[in-house]
């Protein structure tokens, strides 16, 4: 079973608030990812990191920012939440030694509702 | 970029066999994954193929043909709990930079 955690699991906040979604993994994986997924819809990659101090934007434009100061921690921050940010946010991690598998392990997700 | 195509929805009967297809286009292909995602939950890893052929894991098998850009996930002895979305994901890219891209998923409904 993968050891990747997300907090909070559910969050309801008002417009304009600053929020940080936490993601931690204890597997020592070098790569970490954030995905956004609406109910019944496809996964959209919004941020990824290939190691400490490395962050990149994903395929879907997002107003969020991320940081990777420690290997195990990859928080996502929204400076000013809006109703359009309402979605499920999934964090994942993987390890890629050379031509390894890069299997991604997902956290349980944070379901965000912005009123 | 990478293009991945899989059917949107499928329905199958409990106890039967179902095959979910995935076709892809990518440069520098380096592996194909299948994930299962139940409604409201996170995806979980099912299988990985990097060489041509069939990989079997209990009731689930995955096949890959790199020359055809084609894979399928085969589910045998279907159970009601197999009702979920099945995501095909491809690892590829050029110039030493590789990424994993997910398809839109196939929603499988198992009926009695």
C-alpha cells in the first residue's frame, strides 16, 4: 500500500481566501505531481516536480503555485480562491530509476468547494 | 505531445469477459500503464507494459503492441466491484525528457 497522504480531505471556504493543500509521501520518491479532476471527468496535470527545488507547470493552466523544499513534501497553494477552483485535487508520487516504470501512487485527494 | 484514445463507456455482464482498448501516439515510447479509479476515489495502479505481449495478473491482463500503438486491458470473471473507470496512461517524450500522460478513461459498468 502506498504511503502518500493529503490534508485536508474536504475543504469548504469562501471566495478570496488563501489556502494550502498538503501532500506528503514517505516512500522517498523523487517525482511528485498535482492533478485536478472534476467528478466523472479526466485527470488534468497542473504541477509536477522531479526533485527538490524543481517545479514545473503541467498541461492545464492553473492559478495555483507549488513548492518542493523537501523530498517528501509538495504543498499546493491558492492565493485567492474562486468558485471556479471547486474540484478534486489529487497528489501522486513516483520513482524513476533510469528506465524504470515510473508507476504513480496517488493520495486520497482533497475535495475543495469554494463558495 | 502524446495522444491517447479509449472508449468513453462500456457495459458488461457479471461473470463475463471484457476488453478495454487503448490506442496512442507518442515519440520515445517508454511504457504503458493501466489504472483503476472507482467513483470519488483516487486511481490505483493495475499494470505496466513496456515490451510487446501479454502481462497477466490474476483476473486482469494487459497487452501491448508497440508497432501498432495499441494496448488492451482484459478483465475476466467480472464482478460488480469491477464497475469503475479504467485509465490508460503512456510514458513517452523526446530529448531525455519523459512524462506520463493519462487518457480520459473508460467507464465500465458491470450489470447482473
